[in-house]
């Protein structure tokens, strides 16, 4: 199983994040927990499309 690095930062009222190894996988959410969930989903979709 491959591991990926999520970069997560607070930007005012928002949390922003991206996956370091996969360009284009970036998200923003109001909570850190929701951001991590959204990043996971987006990463899964990106990997599926690029199979």
C-alpha cells in the first residue's frame, strides 16, 4: 500500500490542504476533520482516474 503526504494548514476560517505527491489533489473545508475526509476521497478519485 502506497503512503501519501497530506499538507494541512489553517487559513483564516478555512482549512486548506493538498497531497504532496499528486498534483491537483487539493481541497478546502471549514474543519480539519472534514478536510482530511475530503482529501482522502479526492485522492482516491484521482488515483482511480489515472489507473
